[in-house]
């Protein structure tokens, strides 16, 4: 018996699917649904792009934070030499 889950349900599950934490049955149901639903497939693609962008921004922020800590540490060492 094949039944189609409502788009609202699938769209609610997409973040779990993208993060790889939805269960096996949910993954399968989502894959089946998005294969035949352009609206949900488009939403999935948009959410994946948004996640990739956020991850890139997070990496850039981490690099800036590390650089700041390195500079701050060097300034602290230099200041301590003058005491």
C-alpha cells in the first residue's frame, strides 16, 4: 500500500534529513516524496544551499577568531616583556 505523505510533514522533516539524523524509514519516505514533488525538492535544495553557506560562514568566523586570538596572545607576550 503506497500513500503519499503531506508536503507539510515532509518539509518539517527536511532539516533532520539534511543533517542525517532522521531515521531510516523517514529518509526513505522523504526520498520517495521528493522524487515526485518538485515543491519539496526545491525546498530541499534551498535548505541544502543555505546550510552550505552557513557552514562556510562559520568556517570563516573560526579563522578570524583564531587569528584574533593569535594576535592577542602576541600582544600580551610583548606587553609582558616590557614589565
